[in-house]
């Protein structure tokens, strides 16, 4: 019995030793389930930097999904000086994904980002789930609110997507982004079903593409139901940013600003 207890004690010590200080800090800041406490921790990270360890964080996503529910995604980096190998830096990366209503965290997830080999032998950034938590009742209200607003159930995989860019003729080659090319096909085929699916997506960039396509077809005489245009107006009032591109420039721009530009492009009048 004593041997079992001793082994268990060693296991606890090993787990504690392996715990990353950033994970400890995130866990403590999450205990209150208040978004402001988490932000206080993130904003204070840089002040903890030394000559040997540098901390920082960046905001990848921050925008309204539906009626007050905010989607946020932050990336934290800890760069540690490795004096033993040519003064190189070892970089640890974590991503924190959150849904909050006002100051209350409804959903919370931590991923550690590792470089792992994919099926074709390339090393790619891969998120490894560390922790996921939700306040069940509040998250269910979030799902109900989404369904009532967009007339479609929430697809969790559409949340926290940060690799879709809205724009056209982007990059050094002046090519359209992948989803612009898909949009052009939808417009050419007058594929209303595909456009409406994007309009009810929790990925805001896809919603913006859908608005572009729907108003393009409307300008050509293709009509949609009245509730479709009402949904477009709701999306046009969402707070937060979308990831955009124009030429070689990629940056976040306000949802309202982008949708207003599309409205002007197609002479869409908000009543």
C-alpha cells in the first residue's frame, strides 16, 4: 500500500513539474469565469518578460456571433533563450478560444500549438487540445439564440476559424482567395442554397462572402425571401472585425465597414 501511495505521489510531482507556467496562469485567471480577469492576465504578460524569457499575446479573432455573444481567439507566445545552442530561442505557443456574453465566459478552450508532420511529410502548426470547458446552460442559450437568428443550428466547427480571408485579387500574384473563387462559381450557377448556407454560418467571413453573392444576384434580378435581406441587415450591425485582403495587404477591418462597402457596390438600401 505504501508503495502505491509513493508512486502516486511521484506521479503528482511529475505532473506539477511538467505544467507550463502559462497554463497555470490561464487556469487561475479562468477560475472566476470573467473575461476581464483573463484579459488582465494576458495584458500583464509582457511586463513579466526578462532578458531570457519574452512573453506576448495577439488577438486573432474578436467579433459578435449573435446578439451579444462575442467570439474571441488569442495567441500567447513564450520565447525562452536557449543559451546552450547558439543563443537560439525556444518558442511555446498557446491559443485560447472563448465565447462570452458581456463579461461572463460561456465557452473556453486552450490548445497548445505544435509543429507536427502531416500526411505528406510537411511540418505544420497543429493545435493540441489542453482543456475545454463550457457553462452548459449558458452555452445552450447561445445555441438557441443562433438558431432563432439564422434559422439553422450552430455548427461548432464554424467557430474560431482564423484562416479564411475576405477579399479579391490578393497576394503577390494578384489571385482571388479560395472562397472568392467558390463565390464566383455560386454566382455563375445562381446557387442560392450554397449562398444561404454561408449566410447562416458562424464564420463571419463566409457570411460576408454570402452577402456579396446574394446582393450580386439580386442586382441581376434573382430574388430571395424577405427574411434573407433581414438577416443581411442583422449581420451588417455585428460588432467586431473580419480578416480581409486587398492586393498584398492583409488586415482586420470592422464588419460594419466591409458590409457597408458591399451595400454601396450593389446599391442596396437599408430600410
